[in-house]
């Protein structure tokens, strides 16, 4: 929206219309990029070898070091106290 307003302030006639459209498109693109960054989250896929030898994959927002003994409870991990 702001890009369109800025483009509208420049030029005259057909040039003014073209700059308005270009400004609006540029503003939309910039807004989309900002939105992608603002919503970006990191998700880790952790593979857990269970006591029976099977492997389960759990997605979580926090990393966990390889070799750490964990418990799987309702699809989330917690560090196991030995």
C-alpha cells in the first residue's frame, strides 16, 4: 500500500499510473518477504531409537544432542534421568 502511494506521488499521466503499479507491486513483494521472516520457525526432526530397536521420528522446536537418553511422551521428548 505504501509503495503504491509513493509511486503515485511521482511522474505524471501514464508514467504516474505505471509508477503507482510498480510501487504497489514492490511494496507487496517487500511485505511478503518481511512476513516470511517474521513467521519463520526452526523445527528439528529427531530420530529416537527405542528400547525395542525401532526408530521413531519426533518433531520439536528445540535441538537435542545425539546420544542423549530421552523419553517419548505423547509425541514430545524429555531428557531421561537415569
